C-alpha cells in the first residue's frame, strides 16, 4: 500500500520530465520545420522572468494579475531579444513567428504557474517556521 501511495505522489513529478508533444511540434515533417525552429528558439531565448515575478507577487491580490496575464499572449516587443540568432527571421517568416509565439505563450504560462506555486510554498514555509518558533 505504501508503494502505491508513493507511486501516486511521484508519478506527476516524473511525468513533467518527458519531452512535451504539443500536437504540432517535433514532427518529422518538412512542413513544420520553421514552426519547430521557432518553438525551440522560444524555449531558449524567451525571457519569462517578469512572468515569474507577476505570479510570485500576485498572492495578496488573490492571483487576479496572474490570471489576467495567463489569459493574454505575450506582446510582440517581448519576443525580440538580442541573443536570438534568428531575430531578423522572426518577422520575415510567418511559420517561424507562429512557432515562436506559441512557444513563448507556453513558457509564459509555465513561468506564471511556477511563480504562483512558489509564493504559496514560501508562505507555507513561513507559517511552518512561525508555528515552530512559538512552540
């Protein structure tokens, strides 16, 4: 019984480590070549630090800013980064742009959820330390 409970708690953590299939990515087709490259570049070069901070700071406001930001796609001015070698290719190829935008949206959502859950974890640790110091 203990092994089953342990497996149920560890399975979701292991499931996130697999390569994600987004129904249009990692296909071996030449049709999706530019889309795949845009998605891969978004995973590498899109900066989601501000999204993480929005998720982390939005705990006192009941996550309203994080939910609003979660529903919106990233703005175009946040897509261009100087370290991206295909930065000029971003606006000249529509498939690359769609792949980059899709990957940036996925990364933005992931970073928002990470920020929100880490603020809950930090608050939980703070409560545990406060309760343990009073005893």
